[in-house]
C-alpha cells in the first residue's frame, strides 16, 4: 500500500520502536493516576440494558420470523460483501437486482475518503460489513416494540454511540490512512501519535480527552476575544464589558448580551472575521456583555435564582445606570436565554419593563423534548451528579465537556482522535475548537436545580419555577421576540426551542438557521456558508411553518441587524453612554474569562 514500497530506513524504524517502548512506560504511569469515577457518569444505568434485552427477547418470542428475516438479511449481505470485495471494484457493472437492499452503498462519508476503501478487497469488505452491521443494529433497535418513547430514544442513542465507536477508521489495523502514513514515515507517525496520546492522558490526570485545538495558537485578548472594550462593573458572579463604539454616534437603546455560563462569552467574539460582537458594534449599537465567573467550590450554594438576581437583573440595572437609558434590548444564548426568559418573567411580575425586546439564540424554556442531551438524564445519572457535586462543590467542566462531545462523537471525539493518535497530526489552530475546550464549572446547587427543575420536572413552562418565592409565568412576557434556532441542533432542538418560546406572549420573529448549535449562530456574512429559513406566518404547526418558509442564502445576521436597529431608537453621541461613576476596571476581555476550570 505504501507508495514507497515499504520502510526505507531500518535504523530509523528501530529508533522509533524504542521511542514507543519509552512512551508506553510513560503512558502506564499516567494511567495509574486516573481517578476512579462513578460508572453512572459514564453511560446509561444497568436498567436500560435490562429493558432493551427484555424487549428484544420478547420480540424474538413474539415475532420469531422477524429475527430469522434479520439474520438471513445479515448473512446474505455478508456473502454479498465477500463476493463483491473479491471482484475488481473499478470494473463498471450494473448492480444485480435487489443488491442495494442487501449491501449498503458506499456513503458520502469523510471517514471513507481513502481510495483503498473502494479499490482494496480487504478494506472494501471491512467498510461494507461495518455499514451492513450498523444498519442491522439500527433496524433492530428501531423495531423494538416493548419500550416507551423515552427508553426507545435512549437505546437508539447509545446504540449509535456503539456504532460510531466501532468504525474501522478508529483502529490502526483497519485504517488505510494510518497504515500508509506509518509505512511512509518509517513508523514516525505512530510515535508522534503515541506522544500526542501520552500528552493528553498526562495532562488530564489519567483520563482520555483528545486535544481538539492547538492551545498555543490562541491567546485570549491577543488573537481571540479581541473586540476593544472595558470592564465597567464586577461582582462575584460576572464582569460587565462595555465594548468600544465603532461609530461616533450609537443607537440610544443599549444592547446587553447574556451568554451561557456553561462555556465562555467569547464564542460571540472569536477571531474578528467571525465575531458577532464586532458585527453588532459595527451596526452602531452600544454593546454590553456579561462575562461569567468560572466557579470553584466556594460557589457551592449559588443557584439558578442567584444567576437571576445577582446576574441578569444586576447586569440590566447596571447597563441602565451607565447609559442613563430607561430601556435596553437583550440577547440570551442557550442557557443564557433560559436565564433571560426567567428574568423577564420575574421583572414582569414586579412591574419592571426595562427590557424593550429580547433575542433568543438556540434557547429552551420547554424541556419536554430536550434532544439527545435528555438521554443522560435518568435516576442513575442524577444520583451520580448529586454525589459528584456534594464532594466537589461544583460540577466539573471536564464532565460537561465530555458529555457534550459525545453528542457529536464522530466530530468531537473519534475524528480528532484518529488524526491525533493514528496519523500523528498536531491539533489544528481552530478558534471555535479552542473555545470548545475552554469549558467552565457549574455551581453545585445551580447544576442540580437546572437538571431537576428544567430537564426532569419542566417547571418553567408549567409556572412552577420559583425565584425568591415568586412562581414565574412566561405568559407575562409581552415584549417583541426575535428567536433563532438551528436545523441540526443536538442540544436545543429547533422545534422544542420555537414551541417553548410560544409561551412568551409578545410578537415574534422566528429564524431557522442551517447547521447546528454553534455554527448556525456563529455564521458571519463574509463566510457565506449557511443559509436560513424565514416565515412571518404563525408557527403553531412547525412542519407547516417550515414548508411555507422561504430559504435565504448566507447569514441571518444582517436580517437581525435591520430588526434590532429599528428597535434601538435614535442615534446619540457615544460619549453619552459613558459614566464616570463606572470607571474602567480593566481592558476587555477582562479577568474572569481567562480563568481555567479546575
């Protein structure tokens, strides 16, 4: 397979094998430091396996013909794969009748780009057998009739995790790219891959966590999170950043951005070419952002209500005090949107109408259909979380990052692992992946309340979510709403996002962006990468809404900019939004954003 016909330098190969022996010793030492974690944090509880096995056995006994049919399909497909693999794959033959029903076609899958997957009998058979087995497992799970809808979803999700893990591209002996590179480099790529693996295990106290991005390529405030500004307020929970105006005059109504505190605010201020904050400032908006603290054990008793009172409400009052304006516009992203909606409901109860409009990015307020993240929320997982946060005082960023990564395992786990460990490549210099790896902890009480009150009990839309003894009623929120969801969101499914925001009574604009939770939002106009759908009609039936929506090429940012500037009042001197009572504490991006999670 090697273009060079094999190894060309036996001495180099021997030296590399010696390096591998030394690295293996380092790896053993690093793995010995691994902390034994509660297995219920790693995957589904045993009850799910019991339910799945019971449903499968019942299916076998009730419909034995279905099992026989599945097995015959599998055997027939395997024989077909063997026969096809031994043929010349480049010979153009018309497919036999019914062949495609047995043998899945080669997919447009980036994992199988190497020509050897098509031309070499061994790899060709492996690929098609993997696809056939994956198809058989998926269909078996889909056909289980003895499970309720939630258990069905959970079994399907974890079955897909197994399918993704077992891809032949994930193993050296069955990955032609890795084998070719190892031969071409006299084993150097394997040494570099093992060095990458040992480095990752050593830096994560014995845990496996692949490095997604070159950590030396970015520095917060130097080439990422660089929009100029000043920290003008700080409390124990957040720093408030006021970004420098890009124009002499700004719109009178300021804009406050409330980002999620599961990650850091600079997802909205990556490299200048794709910074949403920079874009907003260039529209003549006076932009403030909340930069959340990265909590440690001292934040053990901080709850969701603390984020409302000391976080969102304090930020709103501070922006008003700095600018002298009676009203502001606000943006909430993900859980920051959940917080904003909760805060607006509390403000409405108190008769406070300081927020003129609200924009929501990929926000859930109704958690009845929480997407794939909901598959982890069961009694075993919650009990393990209880134990974890009771011991530490916070929910670790590492656990959160790992959970979110496995929602997109091929993109965020296996693909990077193959490139780093099997091919020996250095992590890429990619600003979004750098941000993705810069996770934050969650305070113990807040993490518990979020999982229990939102994901398990869905209190917010039921009017049973209380802040300061006040049950929040989303129907009290009657301001204009601009909501953006994303088509392939694995964290906040677009239908759940839109249907939940219907509980807010004000006039709404719904935008459905292409791509997922991050890329669909961080889609700068210059990139011209993803489009969006818009329909100003009622969204009671979301399938009908989408069918009637018009698709537009490019970013939705300019559409939003036209809407928000129309809601932001006349222009005033940018100097009017400065206040000597709130002097600069330090330059943006501030101090909270640079703190790494413990």
